[in-house]
């Protein structure tokens, strides 16, 4: 099935529809989620086969309690990366509309998305706190590159970076929210995020559908390289090394086991599968920078 609409809507048509959808289906996580409800005992926070060490010798040596704890810390790490990426995205969107006419629906929807991302970040922060986990956030070079990306990214690079952040987490959350064996809190956070992120994905996808055919060869390669570089940085930060120490594992040994774990690499490629197909179709993925996607483990 084709990913691209044969006649993409104008920016105003897309934004008008998304504004109506936002008015009908939005959530205040502070009131939509029962934050006082106790966590369910003996329930994980992500499917076992998505935990980074699943299938390794190290996983086989871990107790059931350690495995559940690792899933709890890994979902907190993903949420921390989500906050980091949403903070970058809302700044990129604010720059994108800075010189544009606020009377347009395109700008009004961008402002609506910024508000959504602020609520999502609060929701993720509350979940991390409720799970009793540390603040797992990118540090060092990745943190600095995020600051650079939110400052210099422009045009299609903004929407491509947004899709990397949104679609990889979205695929994991869609699976998790349907898994009745997981923590109800995590499933509800995932459900809310999936509903609202669907609008953000549509906004970014249709922007790329409109813009990419207008680019010349050099501009297209620039977007491809910038997007591939973003993909490498983001994929490397999804699981913070501190999650392994938190459950009593040696971080160096565990990171090495995860990096060489075919199950973990298959999960990364699975999470990026739909995104990679769309990027290939619109021309964001292709050429020499494809090697960076493979290095990031985001292609099968």
C-alpha cells in the first residue's frame, strides 16, 4: 500500500483538519490519569521481548524480579528520551513559525502541537517519578548535539527529526498499550500519547510530502545526511547505561550484551520499519547516508 497521497493536501487543509481533531480528542494528563493509584505488583512495564537484554546469557542469569525492574527502568529511559526530544521539537516548531502569519491554520496547529508536547513531557515526568526511577536523560555529546539540532534545523529537517522521535516511540507504545500483562499506568500513558501523536505524525508527514519534491539534489542530500545523523544520535540514547546498574548489573558488560543482542537490534529495526519505508518513499532516506541508518541499527 502506498504511503504517499497522490494529491497531498495543502498546509492549510491539513492544519484545519488537525485542529478539529485536537479539539475533539485531547487529554490533560494531570486529571486523565489516576496518579494516586498504586502500581500493580509483579507486572512489567514493557513486553519482555522488547527489553534490551532479552535472549542473552545475561538475561538467563537474571531473576524474575531483576527482569521486571529492568523493564521499569528501560521504560523510564525511553520516557526521559521522549522529554528530551519533545523539548527539542517544541523549540524547532517555535522557530519554524516565528516569521509566519499567526492567522493561518498552519501556524495555529503548530502552536497546538507545542501545547501537546508540553503536556506529554509533564506526563512522562510524572510517570518516571511514579515508577521510582532516576532522571535518565542524554548527557555529554548527545545533549550538546540536541542543543545544536534545535538551533539550526530548518524546513524539512525539522519535520524529519520530529518523525524519528515520534514514530519510533509510537510503535513501541502501540504494542505496549495493547498488552494487558503490563502496568496499567504505563499502558494509559502510552494510549494518551499514541492518540495525540497520531496528529503530529500526520502534520510532519504531509509537510515532507509537500516539500521534498521541490528540493534540488544537493538540498536533498543535506536533508538525508542531517536526518541520518539525528537517527544515529537518537537510537544511541534510547537505553541509558544507568538502567543496568540500577538493577545490579555491570553496566559495561550489559551494554556490550545489548549492543550485540540480535533481539535488541531486531526491536530497533522493527520500531523504525514504517518510518524507514516512508522516508525512502519521499526521498529522505537514500544515498550514501543510508549507511548511517544501518549503523544505528534502524534498518533490517
